[in-house]
């Protein structure tokens, strides 16, 4: 079997103008091409389109990720192709990959096998420059803050209470904590500072939640960059930064149109991480797709405890979007890993380990169907090592929860390999949904984090020291209590301990840091050891990526 990048490089792509015209009815004059195979679609044109009656939104989520792999993005692409394969008009909506994981652990994030979006190399690397624009807007604000202080600090910003960091789209642990402005008075006032990765930036969150250029500018102006000595907030608009930031982002805000290997349309736009941000592609792209197609397949980052919860409680709450069905992705191998099996023997039949690990899948199914109220199907990415006994155990356990199980083979067969999954999803979309949020807007911030922890993670308590509790209370008192909560924690477990596999119960969730994202309009609560600037692994994927005879190799 050829590698993912070899499959992508061998693809027969159609010009993006043809995809737009023939599949979506978009004229060439409404496109801003980036070469032959990727383009941005005009925002005024998309705004002019009427709502499409009956358009269905399908959420693809997964179990807690493991080194054995699940295939959530691959399933999203495969399901989109499968829906088109069975005669439906479908579009997929994905996040843009960050260069951090591309050169760090994953090596690429555009699907896999014969369920990919292309041009794969472009998508995984610089694409249309959106992340660069987001980083520049973020760092312009940082530069304006330091410049304002250097030239007299008319706003009275307390340099000890600056809350805005610079960003770079790369895993670089050396930038987590730094001291800046060294070298004398001409370089500003020395202070402790640090970098986040671009996908953790509030500008990224704003970019993905904004509904228009005007909404983007408003949200950028509402960013709280720090506080005065009297602890009064200082906003980006006080620095007159939001206009220039909007200029840097105006072109990026138009969604990117590409295609799958089967020449079906795909929007790829925005890319906040789900373990440290809200983990969903842009509202603009999703809403555009729902005006253009009868079925829209989108994904939420990592497992249903993180990505799907934020999709529901942040993206859906803010945008009015409502999913009609959900797909929970799993593999037999990953479930056995959750049952304690070592990766070296993960391909050996082990029904006992599967029975121990399947509790992870059951927990996610219960959350999706009972807590979020979304009809769902379990999609198993089948491997040749899976046995009949293992598959039967999954089907039996899911039947008790009233949830169908489908074996999908889109990785090897493309859309036709997920045709059964597509038919099941179409049926689920016709069922009545009891969609609900995990908490209400009117709940206090402390109640919100407790409801997430207890209802979704099955924790017994939420803890925080007196300083953190005081910060949460101040945010509540300052009028931010109606904001959603965005939990930053490990994606590997329901708990804050990445080593706790399966479905741990009666654990504690400790909130160690609280961040106000006033422009994005949510409160970030950092739990456990999660970091907003990741580091590279001992053997980063960058070591395998190269240019050989004019071709990119090693990119997954």
C-alpha cells in the first residue's frame, strides 16, 4: 500500500473553479484562486446566499486518542465522499493543520489513505496563509502594547499584568517563558513574557467564531490585553489596534475551498486546537457549506469529551448551529490500548482487554446521546488484525446503548468503503434530536466548570486554590459570568492525568489557571499539566520530511 503522501501526489485533481462551478454553483468571479487547486470564496457572495431549507449538519468526533490511532479526520473525509457516492449533495468542513504537529508528532493532518483532502502538501504547509495572517495580527497587538509603554504608557498599563503573549505556529518549548526587551532603554522595559502556539491564540478563536468582518473587528477590539495598577481592563481598542488587525485578517476570513481525492468539495478554514482552545473550524465556513449543500460533515478536535463538548457549548451556542447526527470514531486497537494492552502486541486478539477498554467508547456514546442529545453511530475503522469476536463484542455492547455500529473501510476504498455509514447517518438525520447544552448561560462560571467536570468527565469534584477561585469570582463579578467555559486539558483521558486510560471515575479536576478571552467571548480554564506552547518530541516528524527530486517526502 502506498503512503498517504504518495496517494495524494498521484491524485487526479480538478481545477478548483470546476469544483466550485459544477458541484456548488459558484461562479469563477466569486473565487480568489491560489493556483489551480485551492481558492478562497468571496464573503459578500456567501452572505448573499439564502439559507438552504433542510440542510443537515453531521458532527464527527471520537474516543480519547491513543498512539494506536482512531482516524477522525479520515472518517470525516470518507463520510463526505460516501454521502456523495450514494447520491447526496455533501460538503465537508475541516480545520487547517498547524505546523506544530506537522513537524512534531503527526506529520500531517489531511486525512489518510484514499480518504484525503488535496493538495495535501499545500494544506499541511503554508496553504493560503491564514495562520500567518493570524500570527501577524496577534503579534502586531503585542508590539503595539510594548510600544505604547515605551512611549510613556498613557493608558497606565501595569507591566506586571499584561495578559497578551506573542505566538508562533511551531512547537518550541524554549519560548514558553522568556524575558524580553533586554539591551537597554531603547529596547523598552524588560519584563517576563512568553509565546503560545498560533492555534492557542485568542485571535484564532475570534477568527473561527466571527460571523462577518464587522463582527471580527468588534471582537478584536474587545480583547483585554492587560490591566492598570487599579486593575481596570485595557482593551485592544484602547490601543487603536483592532482596525489594523482587521486589515491583516480581512482576506484570510474568506473560507478556503479545496477537494477530496474523489473531487468532492471541501472547506478548510481555521484551526484552533481542541485541548487548549475550542477545536472547531470557522463558523463562516460551516454556515457557508450549509447554504451550498444538503449534508455538511464537520469534525471537532480530539475526543467527544473535549472537541464535541466545545463544539456544542461554544460553537453551537454562539452560532445557532445545531447538529442533526454524530459519528463517534474508534478502532479495535485503540480500545484495546484503553484496556491496558501494550502497543507492541496491540494487533493480537485480546477480547478481555477490549472489554476493559470499551468503557471509553461507552462513556463517549453516553455523553453524545444523553448529555448533548445528538443521535449517533459508532464507526469502526477496520484493520486486518481485528477479529470477529472483537467486532461482535463492540456491536453487543453498543446495542445495549441503542447505538448502531458500522465497519468502515474508507481508508482503503474511499467513499464506497463508507457507503453503509453514509446511509446510517442519513437515517439518523431524520430522527428527532434532543440537543442540549451541558450548562446554561445563566449558570455561574464555577457551576459551568463543575457541570462539565461531573457530567462529561465523571469527576467527583473541581478544585482550585484561593487565588484561582478569587480570579473566577472577579470575572463573575466583572460581568463575564454568562460566557461559556473553554477547558484546556489533556486529550488523552477523561481526567487530567494523561496516563489514566479507559473511563476513570471519581477523579478530581484541578483548575490551575484562568484566562479571559473577552474577544472570543469565553473563559479558558487550564486544568492539569496542559501547555499552550507544546514542545517537539524526541524524534520529531521534521526529521523525516524532505524534498527529493522536487517532491515532498515523509509528510505522513
